[in-house]
C-alpha cells in the first residue's frame, strides 16, 4: 500500500467524495451543502456536537445563518434516514469486508440520559449508560460486524407506551401517524427482517439477555433461518442433556385425546444455573478468546446440548436441542454468563465462545459515537430531528470505520480538518460565562 493513499490530503478527498454520495442519497440539491456541513461539524474536534457549537466552528463569522441552515437540515428537512444509512452501510462494508466477511449481526439498545421531559420518547427507564433507572431516551440498533470492525446499520427510538398513546405528546414531537407502540424486541426483529430484505450478508445474531431471554425472540430469529448466540438469564429453564418432556398420555377412550407434552414432580426441567452446578469438573475448559489491551482474555466455559423448556407444556412436540454455553471464571462462587445457541451440534467450543464474546465490539462504537461524534448531543425535541442527527452521526462514523479498515492498525480515520477559531464572544446556550464560579 502506498504511503500516499494514507495522507491527510488523500483522506480529505475521500471524505469529499463520500459526503457527495450522502448528499445525493438525501435528494433535493438544496439539502446537499448543509448536510455535508453537518457531517463535517460532527467530525471536527470539539466537546459539544449540538447545532449551535457546530455552527460556531463551521462559520465563526456568521454563526446565526449557519445555525439556521444546520437546524433546518437536521430537524425539518424530509430526507430518508434509511437511504442515508444504506449509503453509509454500503460504503463502510466495502472496506470492512476486504479483511474478512461479515461475522455477526448484533442487536443492542443504548440509553441517552436527558434532564428534561419534553424530548421525544424520554421517560424514566433503564439506561445502560448510567446503569440504572434514569430519565433517558432509548434507541434500538442493529449492527453488522466482521472480526475487526463494526457499524450500526439501523437505529430506531423506542417509544414508551406513555408517548405512543398520548395524542398531545405525539403532536408536540411530530411523531408520524404510522409509528405505533412496539416493544424493543419487536423493533429489533423489524430491523433484522429489513436487513435480510436489503441483502446484507447474513451472519449469526448476537444480543444480551434483554433480548435472548425471550423464547419468542429466539424462535423468531430461528424462523428467519438465522443462527444465533443469545444471552439468557440464569433462571431460564432447560431440559438437561438426554432428557425432554414426557409424551402426551395415552388415550383413555373418553373425551378428546391429549396432545401436549408434559412434566411432573419427578420429571421436570431445571434452571440454567442449576444445570451449570451439576456439571462435572471435566466439562469445564479454560479458553482464551482474544488478546486484550493488557493481557489475553480467558475464562472457564462449558457447553452442553439442552432443550429450552419455557412453557413447553403447551406444545405438542419437544423443542429441538441447542447449545447452552456457560461462563464460570475460576475463583468466582457461581457462573457469570449464559447463552443459548442454535448453531449445529458439531460446532466447536472455541467457535461458540468467539461468537458470544464478539458482542463487545459495539461497545467501542457507541463509546466513540457518544464521546467523539455527539450521538446524544442533539437538543431538539422532535422525532425527525432525533433520527436525522443519529443517522448523520452514524454516517460520519461510517467514514471513520472505512478509513480504519483501509489503513489498520494505527489510522484514526479522522480527516484532520482545519478548525476555525471560535468568536471571542461565543457562549453556547446553557453554559456558564467564563469566570463564573
């Protein structure tokens, strides 16, 4: 690879070409310039990536006019989030897959803490960023990943029932009429179905227990003919290896014949944790799954073939066997994590572990999207603005992902754009004047 390809000048030319593609995907020529400027503002250095500070960085001589232009393209212009995300996805994937194919699809949700109550979808709910119930917005995403890079390709706000069923709140936030209440699991399944329809290279689906613990979610993914490695809770019930529900009782000759499988006090499933505690010492293997920043990441694992038992007494046939993967680090009093997987019986333990642990890769995506690109900085309150801002953040990140895929491992991807000096009297709204204690 020539050094010339990695120079800042060449990178800026690639960025210009990429922004032109995004502008074309947005339609209407009058959106092109402000959309490209918005993405540029996201890529510039700066602590805050809301409209006003970006306007000040982009046009310090005329902040007001730039603010109006950026605000219009993000909060009001009716361009398609799906079209722009598709453009960013195709661009990034072409670079990502040069080093290897798509390995996994990752379902996740991310919380964006908020102080007020008027931003669309904000409610007191679990926020992953703070690790507790908090006032926040939550968005569900689907990411595609190789073994070395990943990118969100779908991003949708979870609208709590309070918002979905309140006509006044809907009107204030300009929520489209076709947006009804959906659970996070329903949103995720819709994103998966759309990815299949869009022809994205199919791969094993990963998710944490918030999704994987739901039997219906696992069954829906399997029905789409996708493999999965999904986190579950320790309380999830399974039939131990070699066991299954009892068959329906023989027909007595009276009434309707029984057709459902059954269980009784002597023949019942157990929790995943109980299953783990019954395993013999030889079932546990110490496996290193990747190199960490300081040392190799390793732990003890066991994998056994079980049948999911949740409400199977309502079925006429036992469920098919699948993998129960368990992590129990040495020295800890009980197992730490559990996964269910419908991968084939011949799948090796190392492959199961590698797939289960690949979900970590999106943590760095959201860390950078939030800390460097301002994913949670949008200050508007409407449905359209929330999604447009997120789409443009992901599109900007898509360029960085592509650059790093082309020039690993040391390339930052950032184009090194010049940053104009802020006006001396510029003071973002909501911030303290300099010198204020």
